[in-house]
C-alpha cells in the first residue's frame, strides 16, 4: 500500500520462479567448486586483466574507483542504506514493506554466514589483495548481501509506481549496482570469480524468494505493531 492507496507488488509467483532459478544457478556453481571443476575458470578469470606483476591493468584512479564501488557492498555503507530505506518506508507509512525489507536483509545475513561456514573455501592467494578481506571466500558476502539489500530495496520502492518502465528502471539499476560490486571483488583479488557469481545469484535469489515467502510474516508484523500502538489499519493492499 502507498500513500495513494495503490500498490504494485511483484507477482509472488514470478518472484518465486526468479528466486528458484537464481538459486539453481548458485547451487550448480557450488557443486562445480566442491567437485574441483571450477579451478580453470577461476584462475583464468582472476588473471584475465592483470599484467606481469599480477596487478590489474589501469590507472591508480581506476583502482580508487573500484574500491569506492566495493565499499557500497561493505558492512558500513550497505547497512546505512538499509536503515535509511527502512526509515523512508516507515515515513511513507509503508510498514508492511519496511518489515518485509528488514526481514529479508536479516535472514539473508544469516543464510550467507551459514553458507560460508559450510563451504569453508579459502580466499585466492595467487594475486595481491588490494582491499582488506577476512573470513571464508565462498560465497562472496559482498556480492550476496549487496544483491539482497539493493534489489530488495528496489522491489519495495518500485512497487509504489504503476508504470512498468519506472519499476523496471529501479530494479535494473539495483541489479547493475550489485553486479558492479560483485565484479569489484574479483578485480581487487579477494575473491574467485565463482565466489562472486554464486554470491550474486544467491543474494538476488534470496531477495526474490523473500518477496514471495516473507510477505505474510511481514503483514503479521505490521498488524502486531498496529495493535500495540493502537493505530487504525490502512486499507489492505490487494494481492496480485
């Protein structure tokens, strides 16, 4: 629901299908990594644009720009954007969307942390690390969580417009930004290509799955908050 009483939420069936496809892709990459079938692709991808000193090609300004891009998926900026999105949604009285977004982000962090511990893959050591990075490598936390935060944010705000072009532009921008963040991790030498591909697919898949599966829990959270505060409910959003 929006301030105008209109809501154009993504069709849960389409979101579920998109999420499952993304997770199937991530699972296929995880199997390839576990079975040692990804070594050639990883090594080739990591060394592709590097010179004889194993430094990435380009000027120092390019390196600075890539570090700025990767920072968008870091813990500080990513969470600041997430908190800002929740505050904006609450200001617009979109409590259900705020609850859904918060649930999506928190559960995504738990999922990614569990997958990292389960995989236990070490970070690449064949090229210099041009950014600080700790913990396990697969899947990429930057790629996973950036895809979740920015795509879930885009889905929440895109639903306020009835125009398909506007919604596709918002979602497309989120996809492009999260892909750029994922690519930056390989460029900086702190992740294998399969780490970021699986991480991005997993994060995008979780954003879509959460849109379909966590909508009812978010609505229950909204109703509980209204009961506690004693506020009247706004008109219910029509189900697609």
